[in-house]
C-alpha cells in the first residue's frame, strides 16, 4: 500500500483515467517506486541479519550500528514467529539489541532476506510523507515504471526521440539522486 503518494495523484500526473488503469494497478507501480527509494533514506530502521532466543531473552543482530536505546519500542518484521512483533529494548550493543520474549530457546540463526527493526512510529513512510523532494522522486520513478510497463516492447522513447530499453537500470535512481541528496543514508551507498 503506497505511503507517500496516492493512485489518484499519480493518475492526475499521468493524465490517465480510472477506467483504463485501476487504483490497484497504480498502487503496485507506486509501491515499486517506494520500495526502490525509501530504503536508501535516513530512517530509524536497521536490517536484522540474525536472531536467537536464550532464557526468554531475544537477541537481534543488526547489519549496521543502530541508534536504538533501552526502553524504546521496536517493530520487528520479516523474521519467523514469535520474533516478528513489537518489542521493548532491554539491552543494547553496537550491532545488536535484546528484548524479553517468552518462548522456547532458538540457536542463533541468520535471516535471508534480512528482517527489519524500526523504531515504533518512525518508518520512512511516516518520516517523509509530505516531503516535496521525496514525493517528486517517487513520482519520477513511478512514471518511469508506468512507461516501461505500457510502452510497446518495453521501449521508452526519450525526449531526444531515441528509444531506450535501459531506463529501469541503475541510472533510474541516478536521475533522482539530486532530489534525495539531503536524505540519503550514506550507509546504504556502501557495503
């Protein structure tokens, strides 16, 4: 479900009717754009690369140094039950945090794809809703995705009348990085 822009807003920019392209179709395009951009932005979130449970204490291992503190509520997703839940931090290290969780012991496990730990109420969608630069970047990527899906043979014709099959490549994010510059988490650019 889109968080930054709506299907009605994208429909208005594209100049298409709801009889041709449903909200669900446009929502899927917006989701694609948001899933490309939002993970690059500074946020109160970190990837979980591993987890374990010993004596009713869950320990979550993060990819990078996190900014969580004892007492905060952290929403953990993308990890098997019972770990996916909202947890209150009881202990922290640079690249791990612990929380009380009553269940059978689980040896340390790696999680691929990584799970996510986000400070409750502070998702990227919440932080950047209403930000004109982020909205513009989401629009730009959404329009490119829409055009790549609707262009004959996936060939988009550029302003110079040259068709380009590679508009969905790495250069897509490069075209909007100027809009995102003040908000990009430098940790997402390396590693």
